[in-house]
């Protein structure tokens, strides 16, 4: 592969197969980096494989998995982890992220389910994370997940996330929309939640849209535009973290690429504003 940035920067976009052609037809780079689900691309060749590799020559590509099942009861799928490592090397992907959740129990459940917030679960998950990291030779990046019911809690959500990161040495993918969704559904203050996280471990950020089932029930779908309160929460995250690389997720109900790029550009505008704000504070 030609040289690519070691780390993502700026504003990125989740790559769906429907976007391959439209992105390749653009002369100028409208996004700073791309993200793919490795399970959808492992072993893919032919026209789609060639198109993906063409885009990887233009952009940094990061891997965001769907089926690692880091908190599940089934044995860890080490073959998947090794295949992810091979794909990462082929594409020059600097890291691999996954969800702090589980998705299997005697087979794949095709959903991301919450892990009990307990000390026992912290130790269990951290051990599996270390196993992944030993195979890949680098830190795993775990995303704070959305959830709608919780089976057992000895710890708060932020305490659980912090304990897993501390014990395993992994890093954080901060999903701002998930913070907003969980804050509404579980009735907590999103800014207090941000401040309770180990934000210094954040590798990059996700932002997305969701579905309004009711005033007090939001569903994390990645199938709609980002709403203003989530944009505001992203700006607050930048005040705490600086303008870390941020990726727009859109999994279905895909609008024209031009509309998606407008949201990517809004990420970039908030990043520029965050830099200007920090400079103004430093000069004051």
C-alpha cells in the first residue's frame, strides 16, 4: 500500500458498499478518513475488493467490528481476530475498534447486548481484551455502547467502562450519540457522564443519528440525520478532549452522498471552532 497517515485525522465517514463508486468518482478528498466493518470485507476480492483498496490508497481506513463478542460467554473467536489483523495490515489500518457489549451465546444473536456492570464482568472482559491485544500486538479500542435494559449493576456505566479500560490497557472509542441516547433512556446527565469517563484514553469519536420512539425512549439506529442536541454534545466533548478524529456513522436510509458530506463538513466546522476556542483561551 502507498504511504497513508499513521492515524486518522479530522472528519471521517463510515464506508458502506453503496458509497464505493460515488466516493471514487470524486476528484478531491471530501472526507479525512473512512471506517469499515472488517467482517464485511475479510476475504472480499473482485471489483468490490479493488474499489476498497483504491479508497485505502487515498484515505486512512480504520476497522470497527461487529461480532467480536467481547463480553459474551462463548469462547473468543481468535480466528476472526487474526483475520482482522491480516486485513488491517493489507489496508494500513492503524487500529481495530469494537463494542463494549456482547452478541453471542451458543451462536450469534445479531444484536449488541449490555454486559452486567459488575466487578466480575470487568475482570472477565479485561481478560478477553488482553487476549485480543496479545494477538494483534496493539491496544483494542472499545466503544461505549447503547443499551435499553440492564440486568445487574454493582457499578455505574462510567465506572464499568473506566474499570475495563484500566484493567485491560485498552482505549476508548467515544460514541457521542450513544451517550445522548443512554442519557435520555436512563435519565442521567450526559455532561456529568462525559466527565466521569477516562477521556484521556479516547482514540477517536463516533457521531450518528437515532430514532425517536418517544420523548423518553431513543433507539440507536444510525439511520437518520444527527440532531442538534447531539451536535451540541459533540462540541462539549471537544471542549474536554480537543478536536479528536470524529466519524459520522450512517448504516441505512442512506441519503445522497452530498447530504452525508454536509454532515461530515459540520463535524469539521465544530473541530475548527474548538481549535479557535482553545487558542482564544490560551491567549486570554
